[in-house]
C-alpha cells in the first residue's frame, strides 16, 4: 500500500509540475516582453531551435532576427512554454561569458558530456530543474569551484613552453601522414577496405597521380596519434592501422556515438536517463564498452605514471615526461596545490578524456574544413602553398626531436607566416567547429546591453532581465559571420579580410582574434595554442606535398551534430566524411 501511495503521489506531483511549467510559469517570464518571433512548435524540432541551430538555416535566421528585432531576441525553446534569450550583442555576450558562476552550462549539456567523458553518477533532480549529486567529469563539464580547481591544476600543463615542446611530435605525425598518402596514391586507391587492401579507382582523364580520400577520416586518425602522444605519451599508430584497442574505444565513443546521433530519443534520455538503462540501443552498448576499455587501460597508465613521477621525486632523478597526463599529475602533486585542491585519479582520467574529446575532434574538423575550403578555391590554395613551400625550403632537413633550439627557430618562422595565419583565422571564423553553445542563469539577474531594446509593449530599455533557470544562447557562428560587424561579404571565405578588419570587429568578445571559435572568458579553450600548433604543422607538410580538389558528384555539406561536421549530401547515415581528390605535387 505504501509503495502504491508513493507511486501515485509521484505521478500527481509530476503532472502538477508539468502543468505549472507548461501553462503558468511562462506567464511570469521576464523575457516575455522581449522582441522576437511568434510561435515555435512542438519540441523545437520544427520551431525556433531548428532554424537557429541547423547550419542550412542559421545564418539567414540570425540575419532576419537582427534586422527585425535587434540583437537581443526572445525565442522559444523546447515547446512554446519556454522563453530563451538569443543575443548577438557583444556587451551582453561578454558579460555572460565572463560571469561563469552566474551563467553555467545547463545540466542537460553537462549530462551529454559526462555520458561520454565523465565517470560517476548523475542524479537528475526535477525540483526547480536543478542537478544534484556529484559529477566526476573533466573541465568541459565541471562548474563553479570544481572547474576552478581543475583549471588551476591543468593550466601549467598548457603553458606556451610546454605546448611548443610538442612541435616535433606534430611535424613527425604530419610527415607520417604524408608518407601514408603517398603509399595510397602509389597504389592508385582511395580508402583501405576492412581487409586493409586499397580499392582501385579509375582516375580522371589526364590524372597521373592522385586518389580520392576521405580527408576527414585520415586527419582524424592523425590527430588521434598526436593527442595520444601529447595526452598520454601513448602511440596509437592510428595512421598505420586502426587496430589499437584504446584508439578504437575513443574513436567509437567520440565518433560513432556522436556523429551518427540526434533525434527525439537522444533528447528523451537526457531527461529520462532510466530509459537508456531499460532500453539500451547500439549507441548505449558502444559507449559502455568504450568506457570500460578507457577506464581499464587509462587507469593503468595513470597509476604507472604517478608511480614513476613519485619515484623520480624521491631519488632525485625526476621524470621528464612532457605529455599532458604527466604534467597534470606533476601539477596535482606539487607543493603549490593543497591536498583539498587536488583531484582524484578518476578526475585525472576524465580530464584526459576531455583533452581527447575537445582536442582531437575539434582540431581534426578544423583542419578538414581548411582543406575543403582550399579545394573549393584553387587560387587561395596555390597562394598558401607558395608561402609554405618557400618556408619549407629554408628547412630541407628537419632537426632531431632533441634539438629544441632548432625547433624553436622553425616554429617562430612558421607561426609568423601571414597568409597561413589568415587562412586559419578565416576558416575558424566562417566554419567554427562549435556552431553554438548555451548557458543557464543560476540566479535572477540583469544582463547589460550595448544598445536600447524596443520591447513588445512599446517601451525602450537597456539591459535584459532574466530569471534563474532560463537559457542564454551563445551563437558562435552568427557572431563570427555578422554582416553588420564583418561587412557584406561576411559569409564569404576571404583570408585577405584579416589585413584590414572593420573597426567593429575589435569590439567583439573572443579569446582568438575577436571570434568566438575558442570561446571567451574564464571558460575559454585551454588548449587553443596546442590546436593552432597542430593545424600549422600539418598544413605546412600537406600543402607542400599535395594538391586538393573537390570530387565531382559528391557534394560535401556541413551539419551541426555536436560539432560542425562534413557529410556527403544524401549519405548522412554513412557518417561524417569529406572526400577530396589528393594529388602529389
């Protein structure tokens, strides 16, 4: 009887909560008076969220909203009852991005992240929509004091000096990828099939050397190798084959479970995680199996490295490992960190997983988009190639890894190439790996604005009042391609714009060149320097040795699937891919 009463009480309370949320709470929303489009339907699939988040509509939608309603717009979220703030106001966004305690990642986003990279339990509390329980997760999902503690422990590992130590590693893997592509071209094949044999393809008339390759796939394998060495001091050898157990675990979890995701089921299990336990699907099994492998192998690596570091400290020999995990363990064990500020082995592993998730996928996609855009514009490609080949001619023989001064000289020269810098900036501007993000207000607040807002009731006000629990959309792409800021050609790929930026650009928030591609504020990307080092190293080697052309009959489109990924039109179910014809110079 007691269980029956408890069940009935829970059902009644749930119904009351749903009715209050759907029909009453929205009547008192402080965002209700903000200008914005009417309506919005269903769960957002056909409403405002669809047009705001889909890459084939988002630019037009934001331009329409800005012209009609201004830079601070009320949109409907999951259903007509939920008001959200969508802002392209630089003052409002800078305020939100810099006040990280007041504006955090919502628990829904954090659960998606921790489902992949975090361990521990997530207890979803429905009272006021708050999240309760401890989350053992990496920096990407942590908030408040937990994030500050992790950031303090992790920052020394990402110093300029430490990041530059990986330059030989990135060059070595870029050269290995070059050799692999040459082997594929020699075999006149495209991608190796499951038996590791090259599939023959008929080359176009007059084509003497070249092969159709999924550059997204190959760049991903190469960046996994780099992240493995930089993160763990662990060589996946992914460029050579895809047989390593740990590599396959990361690949399956971060690629298959995400790039083939989406839909109502994925939304449902965020709010009702017990559904996934009762009705596990293929993705559920992939994530569980991958996490078991990562936990087993990763925990062993952590224990071994910690042991060597502690022993080195005791006998005075030290430990010279420069990988992220070694530096993180050293920082965590240092006397500057009090015992209460140290993080557990479980959290160390979650942070390494974060490094893999945030570092490998985003950088590989950014590199893929650079090559895609260069393939679409041969004149820009030729101009950049001329610059990097002239630079490469100055270093016909690369130094050994131990010659730090020589590598420093190489990096200074590479980092200073003007057109290479412009191409990378422009690619990250026009196709940011993260299309948009979201923050939730943790308290009632008023967000300052740069311009007056004409409210729905006709009044004019500065600032936006927001209630605890309401969402703020951070439209990364829209800020990066805003025509009022960047000019009428803002949607076009034009690296030369960086030689003469409009004054309005300098007022935009952003860690990297006034764009939001690496975010902004205290939660901006801690691995930005590493990502840029990786991109420049690979582009230097690949463009010096290959040309890239689009493949006739295979139109590549961008889709927002957690990150901005390439897909072949009509082949979405085959997963993320970017086929290009790669020819030897």
